C-alpha cells in the first residue's frame, strides 16, 4: 500500500498546466529513488512515480518546476 505525503499547499496546484515534479519514492525494503515526473498536480505526480516501482511504502514531492 502506498502512503502519499503532499507537502505543497493548494496554490501550487491552482492551474492545470503541466509541471515537472521531483518525487522521492521509498520502498518497504528501504530503497530510495528520485524520479522527475511531468504531471498536472502533485497528487498525479506521486501516483505516477509510485506506479513505477513494486512494494512502495510512500512517496514525497521534493520540488516542482513549471515550464
């Protein structure tokens, strides 16, 4: 099961333009991976990053970059 932590407030997700999110994925084995994800909001970015790995414990957005 994935526990999602969102450290950004809703103002970051106020529009629907695509942004780059840096998402850290932690597995139950203690492995840590950082992925650069294109998404419309932080929740979508975390879902995409979590789907890239098996046995995900939690995800956390580390940064956001609009282009």
